[in-house]
C-alpha cells in the first residue's frame, strides 16, 4: 500500500458563504478525501469581503486586515480537519489556499490586467505550521490568460471518462462549465472551460434582501414565483453572454448594482424576480452546453448550486437528453469539489507541474501556478 500523500485544499468562493476544506490523500495517483470541514465567515468579515468587491475608502488598509481575518478563518478549518482525522500537521505536505477574489479584470487596461485574491498565506503558515501554496491565478495572467477558471484540469482528473464526453458545471457565486473529451479517443480534442455567468450570487443577494435568508434553500422561493420573460431577455442581453471562450467573470460585473440597474423602477413581485434570476443561471449554463458541448450526455453539477433542487429541475427541462446529476454519485459531494481542486493544484505546484490548461484560459502555454510560503 502506497504511503499517504496528504494535502489540504481550502475554498472560499464568490458566494461568500464561508470556507470549505478537505484533507485529501493522493497516494497511488488518485484522490481520496479523508476529512471535510466547513465554517461560515464571521458576519463582519463577510460584510467586509463583500464591500471590497467594489471601490471604496481606504481599501489597502481594509484589504490587509481582511486578509488577516481570512487567514484566521482558514486556520480554524485546517485545525478542524486535522483534529477530525487525527492527523499531525507535519504529515501534511502543503495547504492550497486560494484566497478570496475581490477583483478580476484579466487582459484589461494594459493587456495583462489583474486578478486580486485577498489572503495572508504567511500568517496561515505561521498559525498552522504547514507550507501554504497561494496566488494561483496571477501566473496564468502573466502568460496572457484569463487566470480562470482553474478547476477544469482537476475536473478532468476526477470526472473524465474513457468513452464519453462529460460536462461538469460548478455553480458557486459564478457558474463555470468544463467540457471533458473522452480519454480513449485519439482525436486531439482539448478540454474547454469558462465562466457561463452568474451562479448563486444574484439569487443569494435577492434572497437576503427580501427574505432575510442567506440563500434560497432548495430553490423553494424561486419555485414559488413565475419567470418574467421580458426581464429574462433583458438580463440575457448583457454582452458577456454573447462572448466566446476563453472568458471569465465575477462580482466585478454580476453584482447588486448591475441587478438594480436592470430592474430600474419597475414594480415586480420579489418571488418573480427570484424565479427569473434562477432561470438566468439555468439558461446561461444550458445555452453554453448546447453551443460548446453538444455531444455531452452527462452533466455533473457541483458547488452550492447542486443543492438547489429547483435549479437542477430547470437545467433538466432546458437540456432534454442530458442526464443532470449532482457530483455525489460521480466522485465527490458538491461542496467538496472546489476545495479538493485546490489541494490538487497545491500538489501540482509542489511537484512543479502545470496547473492551468491553455485551452481553457487562453494562456500562451501551460504554467506552474502559485507561490509557496514555507511554514
């Protein structure tokens, strides 16, 4: 039996609901999750991370302190993973800590642009005593890429099948799609992957504003409303949806201000707006699958959106002939996939292996991603 090869992956995504973490064993070249832990953000930290998505006063100071707070939140999840699994810190090779994306403007302004993840990996390494790998996106940007999405390479390792194309849809705050060609077909087909548009971010915002709840559990509130065709058409008219891959987006575009501008002063029932926002996410994802993954008969859904029954029902209705299933039956539970991806990416960095796919990000080639912060 191969010796354990342990890495920890941490993910706090655009949904801003907290931190997911996994302790993963890569011995034998396969991934096995030994422990999973999650923790919500402290209320003040979540509010500050959300506020930092848009320009504001004294941003450098506030971002630095938010990075310290995020590192402490990460350290709490790591400690829980180690305690739950009975694992010593020195048995773990490294932690992949993505940080919290607050700005993502690839290829803009000076042909490179920037992507900014709030984090303090040095503090995390100091608090927990394990090497930390962070700053995964910027190397891809330096090579002319979007810096996102980064999960398709991991999706290929976890979900690809020998004889069929598999589509993987991650629905976090933003939705992203990976298209994985059959592995035994010598066609030279490349993995594709890109952001479809909003995932849960707008739905969560609207639910918080009108229901006082952080998210629409199971999509029940959306299911109680009716889709507003005029509003849906207006939302889908945003130029982002017509762009061709490679493309990536974030809260820089799909944020409460964007939604408020779309809604204007029209009087609409809040539940109908929620139903329309759910339809926006489902429609954008389904349209991209039809355009770029026509031969896929299986759509594996992960991320928090995989727990939204109404959203999955809408995807099934829009994609007849495609089996739409949560990732639980295909490798990992939905809330573990992205955290596991950053454990996988940390391992690639430590091994000096490429973590990006040029066919996905548009970079000039494959690159070793991330920076290592020794404990």
